C-alpha cells in the first residue's frame, strides 16, 4: 500500500523512504575496519575483538570510531543495522 509497484515506499509523513546512502569513496571502510565491523554483530567485547585480531583494545576503539563516523551512527547496534542495509555484513 506504500505506492505503485516498483515505486518508492512512503516513509513517515507520506514522504518517500530514503535508501541508505553508500559511503563516498573517501569514506569507504578499510580492510581492518571491515574486519572489526564483522565482529560487531557478535557478543564479543572490544577486548575480545582485539584479542581475535591480535591488536590492542585502543586500536579496536580507533577503528570503531572511524566505522561509526563513516556509517554516520553513534552506537554498535546502529552500525550493524546500517552495515546490513549497505550489504557490508
């Protein structure tokens, strides 16, 4: 009921829902950021992710900040949702 077949689906307020925006080429996730991102849907802590990747906790935190910035989110859960919408996970 959101609109014609193949057309935009109405979002809140009857406006077309926006598709998630892909990060610009300058904002693409690095290989290490993608590696960290792959652990976010798990129940592993930051320290456990660091141990799995053989890096320091501070390195994982740095990657997380960059991931959140590039995906325009503020929390781990939001990063997972956005990454799935962008087919990064």
